[in-house]
């Protein structure tokens, strides 16, 4: 069943990638894209890589802060799993890389797997909060955004507020919430009901940072830094192609990319990133040809450098990509103890 699920994810991701690429390329000319790539200033790859390294460091610091209520984790301990997990998302469908980094950290540091996985889920919540903050700033400052983008921003904000409210309730009143959930599981066997409830209770330990104001503040700062750095990488990609747009344009593209990544994707998010560059830069009258070319620069620079440092950490911890994939698939079960 799990194998079938992943095969379907890959097939659906390929279909979406083909559609996204077609949509992004429908108003472009390959010769114009080639000309833009030839004329680009590739020296911008140097500051891109430096900022990208800082991005991974900020990401690892935030994860260590989220795990602090469970166990103190140093940057040196969190960074390898962080990089390898991100690399795994470039190779495997359905965000298996996230399960991989949870497996690596839980195995190396002897931490409960469900709690580590819950901390990654909380990361996603912080990503939503931070990106929504950026969206709110852009909506206030930018007057030339299409009405569709503005409406989408408000819709995502409402959905995020609902999700955040549920997470807070789940974390602060776990036992009370589980008592309410239990009757809804009446159609399952008693044994299965108990396993589900035990997993949900374990997972809540990975969300305990919500209850610590000082820790929350530090997590918020690291989240802003984390996404601000990747926004800089996007802006550098635009500068490499002499695309003269406000800095906020990079965050429009970033928000679209993050939203696009929630859809079925091929490993590496090919097609999704290209379409988000084209759509995100349309309000600034950037031609689809140049936007597509800039997306290639951003995508390949990010992809190649992630592979390099990912394989470095694979060698350092003595694990292989295939092993991570096998363990990720094996642990991608909601009822694992």
C-alpha cells in the first residue's frame, strides 16, 4: 500500500510538473531564454551560495530551538540532518526528506521519533506565520498586485489562523482534546484507537515550545532570519539577470513557491519553481522569458549546492541516500511506536 501511494505521488507530481512547465513556457521564446542565460552575470552565484549556507544554519538553529523542550540540541547536531532532509526533498516525492531527517536525528540522539516529527510539523506552522507576515507587509506596501494575488493572500491568512488555533489547542489541552477525539474513532478496534491516541499524545511533546514565551520569541526571530535569507537568494537571482524590481517582489515569488510546493510535485520541484517565477514577476512587467531564465539560475544553483553539502554530510554520518529513503518510507506510518 505504501509503495502504491508513493508511485501515485510520483505519477501525479510528473503530471503537475508537465502542466506547470507548459504554462510557464506558453508565452516564451526559447531563443530569448537562451539569450538571457548567456547575458546573465554568474558572479552573483558567490553571494547566493554564502547566503544559502547561512540559510541552512538559521534553519538548523530554529529546529534546535523547537526541540529544546525535548532535549538541548547543538547546531552541530542539528545541521547534518537539516541539510540531508532538504536534500532528500530534491530526490524523493511527498516530502520524504522530512521523514528522513526526523529518522536521522531520532536515531543519532536517541529521541522519540514522533516528537521529532511533531517539531517538523511545528516548523511548518512557523513557516506559515512568517510568510504570512511577509505577505501582509507586501499587501500593504505594493499597489500593483493583481486582485487574484491579494484575494489569495487573504484566503491563506484565514486558513492559517484556523490551523494555528488548532495547534495551540492541541498543545495546551492535549488530554482534553484526545478525550473529544476518542468517540470519533468508534469504528476502529480498541487496539488501533489506543495506538492512535498514544501517538497523538507523544507528538504533542514536540510542540511544547508554544508554552514558553522567551523561546517563542527566539523561534520567531530565527524564522524571520531563515525566510529573509532565502528571500535574499531569490533577489540575487533577479539581480543576476538585471531584473529591476523592488525587493518585495522576491517575497511574492517566494510565497508562490511555498504554496506551489504543497501541491503534488516531482522531486526537486521542477516546473513549480519556474511557474512561480513567471507568475510572481508578471505584476512587475518582467517578461516570461527573463523570469524563466532567472528561475533556472536560482533552481540549479540551489539544487547543485544542496547536493554537494548533502553528500558531504552523508559521508560524515556514514549513511547512504538509499538507506535514508528506505527508512523514510518505513517510518512514514502514523502508527509506528
